[in-house]
């Protein structure tokens, strides 16, 4: 007897039941073939052909290891053309296992409307084009110019003053009798630097009569190089400076120890230790003295205690990136330092992590106005620039407010 129930997609194991009927599942491409142990026929739009049910299956359920292709081909060969077309309509259009030409039904089959001969059609179109007459023109072609032709306006005529051509001045008489060298000298005095060379220009300004100006094409001769004496050594007495710092001398407001050679590390530490309690020295410069990290660590402790130092210059030493970051972080405790110079150290490249640490320390400092550090990373560099600009703006606003308050008090 036929089974009048809808057959659903097979989802369980390869052997089971379909609506209470024993069945065996086999897979082929995008279809599942289920062999039923009872005889039944086509119903509800599903093909039940010779105990076979055909269903679509998902991609996750494909396994062709147990497929019997000979039996499937034999079953498909028994189908009629209409049944095969209907079966092809059940194919999954997104199935990658089928060629693109077989993923959808053929909808282009049409009966020919008549016999078609391409050569005959082309010959007919060619003869038709030759035999047909051109369209008649309602109006013959006559070349006409519409509108107005553009005529450029006349140029204004400059009035000539013949009487001015014969007017002479005393300058004409002087220049007519001057030599080329004198004219070059006059051009140099008047500042026509494009007409004279450098030697002629400086000689005219100094009124040097011993220089030969020559002509317009005179070559500038080389002059002997000027001797520039070397800068004298820094003769600051380190021992005396340490003593004055410890005594808190009011006259010692600036200490410059730059470029002092052979200064020991102990002397450096003594200078920095004396600065911890000093309240008068505001500018300290210790550049290019081969300062190591061990000495710079005492600077970190000094900055956390000193509240009067405004400028600190320790450029061109032997500091590493970690110590430089510690020095910048130490300025946050008192925030009295306005100028800090740390460039040209042993560590030419600080690294992104240390540069970000320095930038974060500077961003929390509202008093620092100048920072001498070279950043290789764009982010920390831009961040420090914005912070320093903000501090300058705050200082300017504070000065304007103080000026306004003073004017109100005077009134």
C-alpha cells in the first residue's frame, strides 16, 4: 500500500526508520538515497522510485565511502526525461561538488521560430542597406554664422612725451663719464647684490680703497681664513664650588661645570649632594663631563628634594635610557624645574617603551617649559610638544591675569 505521509530529511544514522518503515541510507553527491524495505510510490512531490527516496543533504553530512554508484546509475537510467528534469530541480544551487552548468535547471530551451541561415541574413541586410534611399532633408545645408564674431578690444595707446627724451640731469653727465669699476662700486654701495660679487660688496661698505673692483664679470678672489682661537677651558674651581654650595652662598645662583676634564665621580656626587639642601642656586650645568649612571641616580634623589632649581643641563654624558626616564619622573614631585636638557647621551636610541615613559612623565608636569631630548617615535614626540605648548599657554594666561589684577588695584 502507498504511504500517504510526508517523508522528511534523513538526519540520524545510516540505518533507521522513516515513518515507521525500516530504511537504509546511502549518500551520493548532494543527495541521500534511502532504501525502504516496503514498496510504495510517488507522493507529496517526492520521488519514491523502486524503493528509493532522494533528499538533499547538508555539506556536513557528506561521506562517499559507502556509496554504491552502480546501483544509483542503474536507478537513474530507469527514469524518464520529465522525471530527470524534476530531479535536477531539486539540486542545491550552492553545492560545490557539482559543475556550475548543472546547479540549476535549464530554462533556455525554446522551440525555433523558423529556419535560421546566418549567411542569408547578412546578405539580406547588406542588400537592404544598399537599395534603400537616404532620408530626404527638409532643408538644404547652408553654412551660416550665428551670433556675433568676437573681436578683441583695441589696446590702449600710450601717449608718448617726446619732450622728456631730451631732458638731461647731472646724474646722466656723471654716469656717462664714469668707468665700469666706478659703476660697479656705486652698485655695491646702493645694495644691488645681484650685480656685484661678495668681495666688491663688502669692500664698498667698508670704503676700502685698496680693493680693485674690476668689471661686471670680475671673479671674487679668495681671502685668507680668519683665525678663530679655541674656546678657553672651563676654569671653575670644583672644590670651591662644592664649599659654597654647602654653605648656601646667596651669590652663587648659577654653577657651570661644562667641559671640565678629569673630574672624578666622587666630586660629581659631592656637587649633587650639596645641591639637595641648597636654596640659592637656580641653574646647574654639568654637560660633557662623562657622567655615568651611578652619578645620575643621585640627581634623581636631588630633584625630589630641591625646590629652587629651575634649569638642569646634563647633556653629552654617558647616561642610559632607564636613568633618563628616572630623571624625568623625578621632576614630578616638586614640579619646580622649567628647563631640562638630556640630549646626546650614550644611548642614542631610547626605544619606544622608554620614550612613552618619558612622555607620560612630562604630560603630568604642569611647570616644565623646555625639554632637550631627541625622540625617534612620532607618538611620544607629538605628545611632549602638546604638553609643553599647554604649559606655555598656562604661563601666558597667568601673566595676563596678574597684569589685569594689578591694573584693577591701581585704579
